[in-house]
């Protein structure tokens, strides 16, 4: 029987979000209903509210979540009711050309639940990144559920569902940061700070954090940055070169998603170095670089989708590292809030002192 729960929707472009009654259908084949325990407020949710992703309003927001599997549909064997799971937005298909080549993190046919959640009047909702977890319960594809140790706090575990995984994965999986490397991270929000954590975990010798906000730079240093650069007052390219013997960094991770910061990343890397774009640009943005510089500097220009992660591999590993005290995932949780506080959390994103507001249910 369909269930009625409370959830946060974005009704239209730039309209304030509001709490509404959401209808959750029984899970169909390959689907699961998850009781949400915690969900981080990610900048991507704000992009949905602003219409920067697409215009398929109304959206059921929230995607960076953890909770308990309540029920599953026909044919589901990978999770069972009672499992503690982190939700992921790239459920691999297992049969596309990327999966068959042993590269499932590049899966070209990731999937979501086939049924739609609705409002009471039958209006279909578009769940953010196929999840929609600013709600007491949500319907997802079973492959979007990744089992982890239930001993970890939900508000900590859920952060791996998007931002923290994206940043750590950008360093370890996409950037292939290795022992002794020099790394620069441009943009020190939640994803950028996670890239700092990932670089430290990988054994980077020097980690240079770049931002325009000194408070964010202080946080980045607490997360493991060895040097900081305020790019509002200092040319970041010159500063990074100066800190790397005049050469540039081995890996530069761009966690802003803007053409000007990408150009900084491009010129701040060493010859044959790597640029990793993990910041999400908007559709109208354009990038212009001299093609001769692209050719002459060599190396690699990469984009990092979800930190090129494989949730079944990476989520349990990072939870284990957290429980061993080797990474502090709890440091990313700035505050816990209620469903009705999401609009205020969006406003706080611009104040510079929040890594993550986390809705706790």
C-alpha cells in the first residue's frame, strides 16, 4: 500500500522550498523503499532549485543520504529489509560496454527507480539525482543502496553519498595522487576539503589549498592542507609555482566549476601534470584555451564524476578508515537540522562557515 510521508520539494525555479506530503509507492521489481535517517544539504540541491540542472519541476530534493531499507521489490537480492545503507546516484547496470570492460565506475547506463513518487494530487516528482532524500522515506533502485557498517552515525555515513566521495575520489581515483606528489586544490568547500583529505590519505607531500575566504582556508589546513593561498589577494598560479620550486603541482583539483578557476588549474600544474575537474559547471559556461598550450604542456585533463567511485568498493572502505581514525568524516558535519530548515541551509552556504548542514530525521 502506498505510504504518505513528509518531504522537501522545489516547486519552481528559484522559489522557496517547502515541506509537502509525498506519496511513496510500494517497491516494484528491482526497487527498494528506504527510511531516511540523515541527508546532507549539497550545492547540487541548490542547483536543482535554481533550475540549473533542468526544468523538470517540481523536484524532490536531497541525495546525500543514509538510512534503513524498509522493503524491497521482486528480484532484489543485494539488500534486504533492515540493512543500513548509503544511497548512491550511480547504480551501475553491469551490462554496458564500460561494465563489461571491468570499468563499472564509468557505467554508461546507471539506473533509478522506474516508478515515480508524487504529491497527493498525483503530480509526479523528479527526485534529485534519482534519489529524493529530503524525505522521511524514498523509493530508489536497489542498486542505489550500498550496505555499510551500521555502527557509524547516519549523518556521517550519508556524506559519502555525494560530496565527500566526490572529493576523495577526485584525488585518489581520478587524479591518481601518489606518495610524494604535490597537489593543489582550488575551491575549499565540502568537495575541495574532501580532496584535501583524499590527497593526504594517498601520501601527498605538499597539499596547497586555494580559496578566496580565509575561514575556508583555515578549515582546509585543519583537514590536512600544508599550505594555503588566498586567491582574492594573490595570483594562485604564481603562488602554486613558487611553492613547487617553480614547476607547478603534479595534480591540480578544480572544485569550483568555473572557466576562470579551471584556467588557473590548467596553468598551475607541472608539465605532464594532471588537472581534475570535479566542480560542476552550469550549462552556459564556455572554456577557451590555446590549443598549442593543451598540446605543449602534455599531461592529462580529466573530469571526475562522483570521484570515479564504485560505491560497493569505496563506501565500505572509507567507512572502515573513518572507524579506524584514519579519516575524520565527522569533521564535515557543521550542523544538524530538521526538514523545515533546508531553505535556511541554502542561505548559509554563501556565508562561508558551513561545510555541511545535515538533515536528521
